[in-house]
C-alpha cells in the first residue's frame, strides 16, 4: 500500500487515507447559511474518496465574514444548516471537519469574481472592520480597521468558544482554527500588521497571546477526544514578517494546549509578498520543520496535485496529511485517480457502493489521462 492511502489516527478519529479537502470559501451563503450548493460541493468530495472534508471558513461573528455571502456559525440556525453537511459527509465514510475564522481587516469585501476589494463606505451592507492596529492592508483593501480594545479581544475569544460549541453540536469531528492569509489571528501574530505596544503586541509572547487564548477557549468547548488543528501562516514571504522559527515556537506553545496538527500555509498580511506560486509543494519544507521541531502533526497545502509527489512527501516524513483544494475542484474523484496512478488494488472500493458496485464490475480499466478519464477494456467510457 502506498503511504498516501495509509490510515491516520488522531485522538479518537481515524482518517481512512492521507487525503483531505481544504476549506474553500464559496461566497454563496446568504445570511451566513450554507445551503444546497455546499451540500453538492462538499458531498461530491466526500463521495469521491477523501478521508476528510473541511467546510469553508465559518465566521464566528457577522463582522468576521469575508463578504456578505460568506458562511457563518455565530447563531444556532447556521449551526443547524451546517449539521446537514456533517451528517452527509459522515454517511459516506468521510470525516466532517470545519474551519472557524474571523477575517479582521480583510473582511467586508466583494466576491473575487467582482474584484475582491473592500465594499465602499456607502454600501448598505458594509461593516466596520477590526484588527490588532489601525493599519490598512492596502491595495484594493484600503479601509483602516478599528484597533481592537481589550473588551473587543475578550468578545472575539468568546465568539470562537461559542462557535466551537455549535460545531460540536452540529456533529463535526475535526475542528480547525484559521490563522493564515492575513485574517484576524494571523494579523495579530504578524509584525507587519500588529503595531500594538500592550501585552498583545511587540515581541513573540505578545503577538502570540491572542492565538493562545483562542486555542484554549476553543478547547474548552471542543471535546478532548476530537482533533484540533490550526491553519497557520508560517511565513510571509516578505521582509519583516513572522518567521518559520517563530512558527515552530508557536506550535510548541500550542501543542500542550490541545493542538494536534498544524495545517501549513502562508501569512498573507501584505500585498508585497513574493510567494512562489508556481513551485510544487512550496509549503512542504516548512511543514517538515513544524513536524520535526515542534513534535506535532503537519499538513501541507498548495501545488500538491501530482499523486506520486503527494505520496512521496507522506512516505518521506515531510507531512502527515495532504490538503487539496483546486485538484479536488477539478476532479472530486482525485483519490481514485491517485490510487490508480500509485497502483493500488481495487481503487473503487473507497467509493460508496452505489458507485463501486458498477465500477468494480469493470476492473480491467486504466487511467487514460491526468484528469482521471477511465476507459474499460471494451472501450466503453465509464467516467470522465
């Protein structure tokens, strides 16, 4: 068996392979409510063989959304809508996960297909954005955030705890805290965004304080038997940002507070970053450092679509889990395609019986191209 298709046990949750679907914001949730779109989108990935499907960032407060159409988990109606997703993902053998977040100064924006910039000040649905300091992100997000007071910080911390409780009640079995991509927690940790001079700014201890408090608050509501991860921006790819060294130290700090896995991504606190977008697995070296030096599990994102490469980074101990976004959008059955490329026996067995019964009937099939087009020995097209 290839390493990519080995099981991974974290606390009381066992993933059937090392493939997870990354949370991907859909900008399709009026009033913060997930709906049929999300059931079809996420359900197709669960049916396709992924071990875990993580629901997009659910805002812990209305002002924590990216756009007016982003998912939320700040009220019980949203929790009930999310429960439908969790039930279906579980029913087909995948683990339902959810990501909690607050976008901070990168919130109150248009969807990306409308430019992704801040809503104008006179927009009827705009809101005041908040952040560690009164420092605008810049570019098409020029709005200066309100520098959070101590009471604001306590409120946000409680909102994360309440969201964790709703996620638990909705039936999710894996919880992730979003601390990357320039969103609120990420901006607190970044010297590029955090200019505070109180106990929530300055040195490593100050900039990490809110992250520690949120982790502890979430763990107070999230069961001990269930895994907790953090999607963490371990580097800015820009001068003056947080470093991988600091990120390793943060992982060490959070591990005894109940953090099980670091989902490694980039900081995203400046538009001046030189992120190596075209490089295969460009976050993998940092993930390995987190794994080896902090002693916690690590996952990687970004440019991991080649099954041979994905298998190798698990086999060689760089990562414990491969998080896929765009490859799963292009092919919800990417795990089956990967299994064929890697020579796994009976790759269709990871699919629900409604699919596997018929596909196993034509076992003498082969991969015809990199998008998973499958052609049987009698040239009948089965799937594409």
